[in-house]
C-alpha cells in the first residue's frame, strides 16, 4: 500500500540556519511527490513537486527538495530559515489521490 | 487574486441542522476535491469530481454529500452535523487527477 511518512512531528531551527523537513515514501512504480505548507487557519499552499527529471527540485519561497530513489526519500530543505517559514508542512504522494504524511510543525526562532 | 474561494470562512451550526459549504474556482480546473481536516492532522479526502463524474471515498459517511452544478462551483452538504463533524473543510482543484492541487483557504465548521 502507498504511504508517506514524516518522522518528525516538530522541527525547531534558529533563524538563518539551514532547515530540513524529512519525508519518506512507499509506492509502487514511479512516485509523484509534493510538498505543501499550511499556515494557521489557512488552506494548504503548493510548494514544489517531483514528477521526473532532476532529483533536486526548486520551489516557492526558496525551498527545494531532493528526490532520492534509493532511500525513497523526498526531504524539504532551505539554506537559510526565516521566522515566517514557521508553519505546518505536509509531504504527499499522488497515486490516484493525494496521500499525505502526518505533517511536521516547523518552528523558526529569531 | 483569489483562485479557489471558500465561503463562509467560519460557519457555526447546531447539532443536526443541515449546513452547506461552498467552493468556487476561477482556474477552470476539471477536478474539484473536498477534504476534512481535524486539528493539524493530514487532510482526509471526502470525495472529488472529475468534471461531472462524482467519486466518493469508501469511508466517507453518508451524512456528507456534494454537488457540482457547473465547472466553477462545488458544494459540500452535511445533512445532520454531529459534534464529530467539527473540522476545517478544504476545497481543492486541479487541472487533472495527476496534477498538483490548489487549495482554498478552508471553512472552519463549529457544531454546537
């Protein structure tokens, strides 16, 4: 069965430091992978996707993600975190429908 | 410019009193989705329309129904809301089933 795992419920980072939000997946075939961000009392915003091509995908707000087929991972990264990046982040795989991970709360402190 | 619009943003209804949530889109996307999201959990897909074709998730309660009268609008009807139906309801659209989804801001439903 298809699944997505985000092993960390919360990630704490100091402003200006690099951040990583982890995601691993289990699917049959080639995965369509997505990252979404959700601010309090808002809908989800699309950040980036991997369908095919370069393993390093660049997205909105300076975020990027690296697709690693051998490790079945799709970690979200940003070189320098901002306080405004604090939000709930969801990794998802698309197989007929979006299958979400459980979400990771990112907290960036000044 | 708003692309996926949900009204109202906050809805309060009484236990057992029918309620309708609405979603509209200016993207002309073929697919529209309804999700339920509880307290920072992952969104749970309730159903979706691919054009006029309705697709219900197997575990969506019968209490939930949907209508899509045209490309732009989609409605979520909760026939007899229970306390457990209090949640954020998210509408999303996509060009097609294998494309990224664009979400509206959500409607937070409170059941008293």
